[in-house]
C-alpha cells in the first residue's frame, strides 16, 4: 500500500490513488495519453519522471465529477 504522506505520486501510482480516494477509475494508459494530448491532471517532472501532486489529483477529480443529481434529466439541464 502506498504511503499517504507522499506529496507526489509516480504515474503508476495514480490509478490506485484515484480509485481509493475518489472512487474514480482511470487507466494508466489513459493518463499517459492525457499527458500527451491534454485533459489530464497537472504534473511536474523530476528529470524524465512525471510526478503528480496529490492536491492536483484531488482538484482534477473534483473537475471530473458532476454536481449531485436525482435523475438523469437533471444532468442534461
């Protein structure tokens, strides 16, 4: 299990963090593609290694979630 005290995670650790902390599944390949084309969480590089700050991952999760709705018709509105 990863240490909850780590401020930055390697890309391979992000899917587990997103699922455990936010209940949002995200594939490692999806993160890699988003790192190229955009739309993913903010990252920093330590040399060639992309690192994701947990605060940036939390913000990205909040952006991906809709507001609470009681029906599918509310979501479309």
